[in-house]
């Protein structure tokens, strides 16, 4: 269980969720503690630059789609770090709004 497990379960049932992720890895796009609205997403609609709630090697992130290769997505933060490649089933939602 990670920080986003409850949100992921709700996204899987089609619900939109609201979370306040902590940390500085997305500074410039999402500041620590900002309210993020995350909605379920069809992976085929994702684009490079989208912020997604996903799992990479068992860890949960609200990070960027950095590259797309077929049905694989490269995930990374806004500070240049790459977390890795995931399949579409490891992406649970797209951040559609960031606010204080």
C-alpha cells in the first residue's frame, strides 16, 4: 500500500479523485500540497507532457508522461529524473486540474 492506493481503487471504478501529493519532484507543475484533480483516463488519449497517477516498479507517482512507444509510457518527474517504462495498465488517471 502506498500513498495513492485508495485513490487508485476509486479511479478503477470510474470515480474522479482529489489528492494533495507531497514532495518537490514535480515543482513547477505541481507544488507540494497543491490540490490535484485526477480523472480516469483511456491510455490511448494520453500525450507526452500529461501528468498521470501511475505505478512504476511498485511505487506510486503523480508524474509526467515523458515518451510514448506503442502501448508503453515512459514516466518521469519535472526535474529530469526518469522512473521507467510502464504499460497502459499501470496508469490509473490523468491530472486535469491543479489548484491551491
